C-alpha cells in the first residue's frame, strides 16, 4: 500500500513572512509599549524581510572584487578602482562585523523576545475567551445552556397553553 502525500503549500505564508509589510509592522508595534520595544519590533520585522536580505547580499558582494584581486583570481584591471580600494573593504568589514553582528543581533533578540511576549498575551486572551465560551455552552452550569433550555421549555409550555385555549370569536365572524 502506498501513501500519497500532498505537498504543503506555503506560498501565502512565505509571502507574508518575507516581504516588508508596513501594515503588519504597524500592527505588531501597536501590540507593544515603550520606545525600545517598538524600535526592536520595527528592526526585527525590517531585518526579517527579503528586502533586507538583498541589501545584506549586496553589501557582502561589494567586497568580493577586492578579494578576487587579492587572491590573484582576476587582474585588478577587471574592476573599477573604487571596488578594490582598501577603504571600501574596511567599510564593508565594519558594517558586517561590527554593526550587524554586535548591534543588530542584540536588537533582533530583543525584538523576538517582545514579539514572543505579545504572542503569549494573544494566546492567553484566546484561551480565556475559549474557556468562557465552553463554560457558557456547558448545560450543567448556571448561566450556561441550561438557562436557555429552561427558557425554551417555559416558552414551549406557554405556546401549548395558548394552543389549547379556544380561539376568541367576534360578532359577525364564523366559528372555527
């Protein structure tokens, strides 16, 4: 016997996860309080986008010509001089090694922590709401469906009494 499995379609989830969506960022920032928390959420969402991934890719590729020339893979005449200048390599190294690793990493960690706390709060609200709904649907508890069922029974008895009474007749009307 063979088991057929369907490929899981994640295109709608993937698109939401990789794009820089200002509406999503605004919603996420509204869930947190404080300047630092909002900056952390903003940076985490921004860095977690494909746009930022492409920017980081371009920064990394900027120093590739200098590395290829230094390793004697290609002659220096292959590239414009500014791409193999030592100053550019130092700037790219500082951005990649100092700023991104030391500053951005800690901001992202704080942003993920803040987002995790906001997610926990949403989950807690959902759990509380679900508990209230389940309690309201419980037929044995006061205030639950038992009250509604009793009211329906009372209404049914009242309708039965009305149905059993003879209808009033008015002068000039034939009896039914």
